[in-house]
């Protein structure tokens, strides 16, 4: 039983890991076909992973409504929004428009989801600004550098900024394309080295936390 | 002037109302905002469920199996079903097969692609511009800072990449020359964080302008001026909520 519960999953990880790592170095149509199928398989299995997450959300809010805990009305709103969108989406076969005409699902997307999402992220502008006021005071040389870079980039992204400081557009582009990209490149190299190391640890069974806890 | 379609007018009222409910958070956390927040989560999850159902279940599983007889697709379906055994305590261990498959495949696919695209390619792009200095007609050096491909910028990029990498390399003590290099790395990092912050702020401002543009558009008489009426309604509701909050002091027990 230990073999089935513990060793077989590790064996599956080892075999699939080595197989798909090797696939990259085999320039044969069969190898390419395997990659295409595997990508499709991953999407299908990922769809089932969504069920796991959504069920958890369903359960959490259902408990809140059943027990009438504080704020259970909001959970009801969440349920109504979710079930309503699902009903409308299934009714229109998941299409936002048919032959150029907006469907009910498209209406939900355009007049509910887009404004909600847009405004939710837009109000962050105010909080970012207030956070900046509190944390951007040039207490050290590093903080001053950060502040100056942020101000130049902000000025360089709007016509008014370029009008007030004519050079800000060019300096902003230089900061983003040269200084910023060099840091992004270094971070990308570092993160990638870590990802490769972690992948090797997973394939060879050193890292096993993805299997979860539980008995054996 | 042609009359707007009924669904556009209703849509304008709904979009304006929801926008104002979210904006009410700028005053303080209140029930109107919480209502819109929960509706946002519900609608978003519903949207993702419908899209996943349509893309995965219909287009990747049902249609290929029914129309093309691709029976092999039942294998990933079976693997996916194994994931759901998480809900049956006695059979929960079977979900490990599904996770082992996904994680193993992901790790295998990641190794060569990460090494090639994110390590070797990045190192190549950092070094290669410097090699172009030595051409057939001798050594050339372009100083134009505004051209990201100039040799001066190539040296700055090399300096940035090396110093930032060194800053995160802890196997050597950062003292002497090492300290100077690490400090240069910090300087580059700070500039990048500042640039990232500035860029994010402007992206959020752009979203804010988009929402305000919609509110201005929906204040038009052809929509029935939802911005005006719903703004008044939202302010009135916030006023009433604030008054009720003052009359009922919070329970300290």
C-alpha cells in the first residue's frame, strides 16, 4: 500500500519529468505531437483543478449563509452574482456576441465585470499615492534614488509632465529600457536558476510537498 | 437623434451604480462597497467557470471525442477526476497521482525551456551587443544614450545585470570591492523599483481616467443621467449609514 500511496506518485513525477525534459531535445514530429497533446492534457486537468478551488469558495459561503454569520447577506450577493452569471453564460453557450450582436453574457461582461474590475483597480491609484506619501520621504540615499526614478517615470508618461520637464520623456524611456531592463534581466536569471533547481528537486523526489500531508 | 437600445441604457445605469459603489470606499469601508465587492467576486468566478466549461469541457473534451473519436482524451479526464478524490477522505491519496502527473510534467517542460529562454538567451542578449564593437573596420563605440542598442547602454546593462546578480550572491562576503559592487546593485534595484512604481501608478491613473470618462458619458440625457441620480443616491445612502452608525454605538462586549 505504501508503494501505491507514496512511491508510485513519486515514480510518476520522475518518469513524466524526465520524459518531457527530454522531449525538448528530440526534433521529431512524434515528439512535437506529444508536446501538443500534453499541453491539451494539462489544460483539461487544469479545468478540474478549478473545480477544487470553486468548491472551496462555494462551501465557505454556504456555511456562512446557513449559520447566518455576520455578513451572510454579502455571501448571498456573491452566490446570486455567481449563479446568475453561470446561468446566463450557459444559456448563451459562453459567447459574448453572436454575429456582432451582444448576448446577455456579453452584457454581464461589459456592464458589470468591466466596470467593477476597472474601478477596483482604479481606486488603487489613490491608495498607492497615499502609500507613496508615507514611504517615499527621502530618508536615505536609496529612498531618494527610488523617489527620483518614480517621479521621472511618472512625468515622462503624461503630456503635461513632458511639457513641464521636456527631458522627462527621454529620461523616462532610458530608465525603463536600459536601467530597468538590466535589473529585470538579472532578476529573471536568478529566478530561473531557482526554478530549474526546484524542478530538479521535484523530479528526483527531494521536494515532495506538492503531494500533501495525510497518512503515509 | 436615434434613441439608444434599451439594454445600453440599463447597462449604463448598472455600470454607473457599480462604479459609484466601489468609489464609495474612498470615503470609508462601508456596506455599499462590500456589496459591490462581493458581487464582483461572484460575477468573476461565474465568468471563469463558464469560460472554462466552454473552452475545456466542450472544445477540448466533448467535441473532439464525439466528433473525431479522440478516445485518448478520456485519460486526462480520468486524471482530473482523480483530483476530486480529495473530497473522499479514504480515497484522498489517489489525488496524488493527478498532482504527480501535473507537477512532473510542469517541471520537465520547465527545465530546458527556462535554461534556454530565460538564462542562456538573457546572458546572450547582455553579452552580444558588446561583441559588435569589434567590427571588420576596427573598434567602434556608439555613445547615444537614447538608443537602447548603443554600446554605452550595452555596458550599463552589463554593469546592472552583473551588480544585481552579485548583490543576491551570498556565498562571498560583501566587503571591499564586493561591497562597492553590491552597493551599485542596490542603486540599480532602487531605480528599477522606482520606475516600476511610477509605471504602476500611471497604469492605475489610466484606469481611473477610463472610469471617469464612462461616468461623464453616462451623465448624458440620452441615458437618463444615471451618473447624476446615482451619485446623489450613493451620497444619500452613505449619509444615512453614517447617521445610523452614530446613533448605534458599536457593541464593546
